[in-house]
C-alpha cells in the first residue's frame, strides 16, 4: 500500500480537498448536519461538547494526524462536538461523495481497510470521552477531589448544597439531584439538606475508576 505525505493511502488522499483554518475558528459545530470528514494534517483542535442544558465542557485536545467527523459522515448523522482550531491548522476535507468515489476506485481494498480502522478508533475514542465526561463522571470527579481535603476520614459529610455542586461541575441542579439519588440508591453517597455524605471513600473511588475504563 503506497502512503502519501499526509500519512494516508495515496488512493484516498487524492480525493481530499486541502483546507486551512485559523486559530480560534471552527472546522464545524455540534449538531450541524455532517457534510464532510476532516483529516487533520497539521495543528491541533479543541473539541467542545454542549450538554443538553446548553452548558459546554471541553474534551481532550486532538492533534494531527487524526480524523474529525469521520464516524458522523459515514453514519449520516450530525457532528458530535464543536471542533475549534487551537492554532493554524491544515487539513484534507472529504465530502460523502468523494469518500464514496475513493472507496469505489482503484485500491479500494486498501482504502476501505484504512477508513474502517480510523472509524473504529474514532468511535472507541468518542465512547471513552463521553463516558468519562458525562454528568455522573463529573460529579464523581468533583467528590473525589474533595477527599484530599479530609485526610484520614473514612466517613465524611461534605457541607455542600446541590446548587453549589451543580455550579462547580457545570450541570443543572435537576441533573445533579437525579444523579445523587441514583448514587444514593447504590449506597455510595447519602444526601441531606446542605450535605452530601460519603459512607466509604474507597468504595466510591473503585466505582469511579471502573466507570472510567
């Protein structure tokens, strides 16, 4: 399989359209219909995802070489997050039509394999990021960060209102209330007015670690 200077099979790279995006500009925005996949050749991108309540949270930075929006293009869905350039970026963009032409052309076997590997990698990365940064993950991360302020305490009650917790993690109070009730039902926290109890820090830490895998 011949490889181009962009790190893609040459039979695929030639169907891409070269483009550049200045720092602070977006390749695309969350929930816009996906009309192109981006192969980042140089630079880095800051993915920003917006929760259902409209509050944004950043995902880990993505650096070249990598695909953006490939899963969405193949699935015919909307973009999953804003893709904002952290610096001057160069990329190859692929429309759905051009990607189909590439797969139908010569060397389709090599191209198909390359696309499927990239697609699988992106899907796995997206699932891991979303599970790590979902509402419960944010709450667990914040609660565990408070453990350091209470050394040697096996059972602790944090003087913390649900409203202040919601503001700290960028979630709505309703979402925090629902998540805490579910955690309480599992015996991981106790909830009372102005307080959140942690019956067993180690159990909470194990639960948080298992969810992040």
